[in-house]
C-alpha cells in the first residue's frame, strides 16, 4: 500500500527561520545606511561646489568691472575733449583701480574690500579677491591699448582661482580739433 502525502499539510519538521530574518535585517539596514551616506556625501559636495561657483561668479564680475573702469577713462577723455588716451599709461604696467578712483594707480597687491554693497580698496572688510589691471599700449603713436583684468583668490579649501578678461581700446572717435587726431 502506498502512502499518499498531501501537499496541503504542513511539513513534519519545522526549520528554525529566526536566524535568516536577522541576517536579512542586517543586510537591509546596511543597504539603507550606504544609501544615506551616499546622499549626505552628495549634499556636502554640492554645497562645496556652490561656494566655488559663487566665488567664480563674483570674480568674473570684478574682472569685467576692471575693464569697464578703463573704458570709462577713455570715454571721459572723449567727453572732456581730451586725447582719447589722456591719463592712461604710455608704457606697459600693472595697476589697481576701483569705482571711486579717477585714475589708474600702480599695483599694490591689496585685497579688494567689501562694504556690504560694493567692492573697492578703501572701505569694508578684506576679501580673498585681488584684482590686477594690466595695460599695454600698442604702436607709436599709441593707437591701441590692450587691457587685461585679472582677479585671483584662494578658496577656503586652499584652491587657487583666477579669472582673466581682456579687451582692446582704439582711437576710433577721432574728431578734428581733439589732440591726437591729426
């Protein structure tokens, strides 16, 4: 006689499942921990990069301002009826200037200061930004002036950053009667 076993009846011996549940729980907690650590690492890195991007943005604006300051000198000369390059250097050199100055001054390696609204050399707290305006006259007589504005800084982590902007100004507004328009 054959003995029939039913598939619907529980097995005669029970295997203890307590250890398997513990191992599964440890693995699940480990995976969740690794995921959270990756998320925190990503957040920390993105916050650090946000600071780098903000510093680079400020430096680019300061470098552009350096070019604009020299452009304003050239435009002011035209409005005054003076030679287009009046007051600008006749030989190559490195200079400083901020929005309060009326002329380029020899470079003094001073950091730019921030007073809560504007960057300059006179008032406010020192920043990590240094601006150098390099002026290079071209030709004899001078018909072109090359201007390079360099802003450099050191980030909190010790990373050195630099932004360069270059432009060239020409004697294109020559009007009879203005010196240098022969």
